[in-house]
């Protein structure tokens, strides 16, 4: 042990030799987390399978293991999560969250017209914008928050991106669509869709809220707490 870095609780270790009494239970190459340190040479190690089930939980001597990575969570462990494609999972989650809340917001906005047709149109537009905004927000949240940023970073990422994205969409809204909304005869729609600036601010506000919801959800879902053995994956 003198020429090796000391192993502490919650460190990740790799089995380099199988103890005779544990043959058939432990395999060379198994990776586990030190859940308890009895002394400088003896540890309680848990090996967790990709699905989350415990493969084994045994007392292991230092001669049979080597240090794989130090706590807290570091890039090596993140690379070891190959069985969980975080980007793909996050985009799918973002699309679902975006579709649900986008549809609700769109339907609520369409209800301003007090017609079934207006509600349905708002619902469809909300679903489309929700899916697109949710997917893009989720992908960006993975880049900014990763597995350590959590809800805070996800919230601000979604809010800023959704606002900018909504303003761009609002500025590019065809004049014919604004005229169609104004033709409904609603004072609220007239105020919100009277010009490119008003439309851009309104859509930017709605997508900012939607993006914040998606970013918060994705950032919180991807957060890996420190010092929690059940979140390590071998």
C-alpha cells in the first residue's frame, strides 16, 4: 500500500484478484464502490450491475483490489455510464415534458377564442412547439448542467434558451398568421398579435416558461448526488 494511493470510503475500486473464499461470486475486473472502510486494508465493497441490482456485497482485502477512481464523481465514472445514454434519454424526456406542458399552454391560449376550433389549433401548435423546444432545451441542458448542475443550471438554461428561441420564432411569424388571430375578434389576441414585436415578446415569454420547465426536469433527473453509493455504476 505504500506505493499506492490510499483507498477511502465511496472510492471506486476494481477487483484484480479473486479471494479464494469468494470464487464464483466475484470476478476479476468487477468494479464496486467502497461502502464502508474498516481499516487501511479491509473494506466493504458493493458491486452494482447496470440495471441497478447488486451483484455482490462483500468484505474485501486491499491485496485483491486497486483504486479505480476517487470520490467525488469524476469524468472517469461518467464515461463508465455507457449503458445509460444520457443525451438520448434526456432528449426523449424533454420531448415528453415539452409536449405535455406545451399542449396545455397552447390549449389554454386557444381557449381565449372561446371556440373549439381555437382550442384545437392552440393544442396542436403547443404540441409541436413543445416537442421542438423540449428536445433542443434538453440537449442544451445536458451540455450545460451535465450530471452535476442539477435543477438550478437546468432552470436557467431552459429559461434563457426558451426565451431566445421564442423571440426568434415570434419575429419570423408570418403576417397572415397574425391577421388570422386578429380576425377572431378577441381584444387579448389583438393586443398580443398586433405586430412583430408584440408577437415575438409573447411567444418568447411562453417558450421561456416551457423551457424552464424542461430544463428543470432534465437537470434534476440527470443530477448524480455526491457520496451516494447507489448512484455509482460499475
